[in-house]
């Protein structure tokens, strides 16, 4: 019975790992004859967002593409498998560690809100900017942080990125 539970857990973990890594395929950008015959529409130029709003939008995009698989849409994780990020004492206790783990992954046991988690976390982003963006999104969206409480990129700029852990995209 215990072997079956372990095997089931490892199977789920493997599926989740491969789903989180993405397919790496390329999109088909060819147009159909019908699309080619349509008159060109006037392009609307929207001023590019910068600053905190753009950072949080990037963080949300990364969360929805990579983090949601394990940590779920509500960031409450999966009990016994993947830790919560919402109202998570482990995350808010050390924001540098949160950024570093997002960049380099983690294979360490962690205790989040009193529950122990052993599942490894693969690196999720390539740059400190991306890591800060997604952690700030998590802090604001799921932990009630205000804009003035969020991480500043310059405070994290010295975090080392392990080149062996940079995810393929």
C-alpha cells in the first residue's frame, strides 16, 4: 500500500515537472488565404507600461505560465506535495531566498506554515528581473503586500544565478 502511494506521488510529481517545463515548441505563424485578403486594420499604439505596473504584469504572466502548475491558481499549493505561497511564512521570512529559489531552484526540505515539504523545485526564470517580478506578484496578490512593501530590484541585484540551473525556454 505504501509503495503504491509513493509510486503515485512520484508519477504525479513527474507529470507536474514536465508540464511546468513547457513544450519548447514553436508556434505556427502562417496565415490562411482568407486572412491575407482582409484589409490591414489600423494599428493602435498604446504607450508601453513601465515601472511597478509592468513588473507586476510580468510577474502575473510568469506565475500563470510556470508557478500555477504546482502552487495552484489560489497559491495555496497542494497539501503534502507542493507548498503554498499564499500567506506563507516561509516566503515572507526571507525574500532574498524566495528570489534565489525562483532563479536557481531548490532541493532543500522546507517547512511552510508548519508543514514539511520535500519536493524539489526546478528553476523557473532566467533573470533576477523576472524573479523579482513574480515574487512581487505573489507578495501583492496572495500575501497582502502594498506597493511600498514590495522588493526593489536593486536590492536583489547581487543574487548569484547558477548557470547550470537556467531553465530552457
